[in-house]
C-alpha cells in the first residue's frame, strides 16, 4: 500500500489494518457524494427562500457619474428677435440614491415566497432521507463485504482441507489402499475448490469497491472488523407504519410548491405598480467632482405603472411551463404513493423468508458441526472412511457459507423494509 493511501486512512480516522462499521458510517457521513449533494441542495433551497423574500423589501441603488470631456446638445432660441443656440447643460458630476418598492404585481411575490419555503422544507426532508438511506445502504453493503470476507475464509479452509485429503489419497494410492477413482474424485474436488476460491476473492473485491464508493474513498483497508448482528429479535412490521417517510413528505411539499408556482405564473396578466423616491447631488457649474458649494440638491417621489401588453409569448410560455411542472410533481407523488405499499409488502415478505432461512441455517450449522465431530471419531475408530470424514467436512463448510449468505440476505431485507417504512426497526 502506497504512502498516499496509508496517509488517507490515517486522515480519515480509521486504522489501516481493519475497518469497523462505525468508522465506515463516520467516513460516509463526511464524504458520500449523494449525501453531500443533498446537503448542498438544502443549502441552495434556503437561499432560494431569501431570494424570494427579497422582493418584499425596497431596492436601493446608489449611482455616480462624472464627465471628463463633453459636448452638450444645442437647441435654437430667440432672444430679443435674435436667433442663437444654447447648450442643453447637464451635470458634470452627479450622485444619486434611488429607492424603488413594488406594491403590486398580481400577488406573484407572495406565492413565490410560499413556494420557496415549501421547497426549502422539502429539501430538508430529502437531506434527512438521504442520511437515513445512507445508513441503511451502508449497513447492507458493509455486511455484504464482511460476508464476502467470511466466505473467502471458508473457501480457504475448504481448499486447505481438500488439499490435505488429496495428499493423503496420493500416498494411499502408492501403498495400494486407494484407487485411481479416489484420486480422480479428489482432483475434481480440488479443482472446484480452486475456482470457488477465485470466485470468493472476486466477490470480496466487488463488495469492498462498492463499500469504498459509498464511503467516498478510493481504497479500503485489507480487513473489515466486526461480527454479524443478532437478528433473533427482528419482527416483520405492520404495513401501515410507512406514513411518515421523509421522501414522500418531500414529494408532497414539492407538489404543493408547484401549485403555488403555477398560481404565481399568472401574474403576467397584471400591471406592476412601484413607489419610487430619489435624492440627487449634482454639479453643473464646473468639473469639480468632490462635494463643494457648487453642488446642488434635487429629489423626487412618485409612483410608476407598467403593463406588458405584448411580450412575444413569454408570459404565456412561463404559465404553461408552470402548469406542466405542477402536473409532473403531482404525477411523481402519485407514483410514489402507489409504490409505497407494494414496496413494504414485497420487502416484508422477503424479510420474513430471509429470517426463516437464517434460523434454519443456524440450526443446520450446529447439526453439521456435530456430524463432523462424529465423522472424525468414526474415522479414528475405523468405522468410517476418510472419504466419509471429507464429506462431513465439506458439508460443514457448505453450511457455514449458507449461514453467512442467509445473514447478509436477512440484513439486506431488513434494510429495505426500513427504507420502505422510513423508520428504524432496531439497533442492528
């Protein structure tokens, strides 16, 4: 492992030798891309609310202008019957402060602000859902990787055991105590064990890569530490417990927000009325730009009225887009509401099945262990052959592999049920 990878492990706070599930949680909370995007979306939505609220405040504009060189416009005048021209004098230096406040635009500002608040609440719920989902999916992925690591250990033990028996059979054949059939049978089993070992290594590599991507790092330590949780206390939940899912609440809020935006899009039919006030300091006597006695004051206060009679179809197009976005949001919510009970029902059945398999495999491993013990005793006593002992050992390894697989399947089903319900079913 390079010094860069080793430094990254040290920097992220977990050992370069083993990774626990809590360390994986901590790292993923900081570096997971999906969660970081959800947090940024929440922050963006909060600023959108500030942006929408800004329309309720007056807009202050400070302006300054100074002329270095000028040639003013001239207009003809008649003075005592004599025709001449006069310059249309403008200020050489002009400072002004202008305030404009909208008092009516079809109530679009109010509905836009309400829509922005709903979107901010939805973004907060989506961030909470992303955190909840990350913890569930990380748990599933971690135990899948831990299970793959256990299967590699089982495959190594199986390969080692078959190798020892293969050597014994070769010695027995030379002594005439074993046949060529026995040797060929062991060689086939040895070849199968080798391919199983390669498959287990490949599955472990894939599971660890998936876990690393979820944690937001490029590599993981060589070993994962921890044990599978005790699933004996897991029960299949009631289907009605999925009423408070954050993502469904967020979709509902976004649907309401789209309704507000659709309403706001109609304000192009209405005139816009503004109050304005302006204070000016100007100098039209000389080119002095700093404040002096040559500066004079001027001010104005009034009301302005604008009404777009024709905008090339822009207002109508915005209105239709808002209507389509509203329909899309409502359809998105409807699809999620239809899928919710189906997801809960499907994964509840999967969880029930996975737990029953897990309990069955827990009993099977005990029986296989006892069968192996008896086979070893029988082989030493001469009542059973080494082939019988090997079969018992292979059955034991197969039972261990099936138990590991049943545990990972049950943990996956449990995580999916929790995601479908939107709530934690226990500290597993």
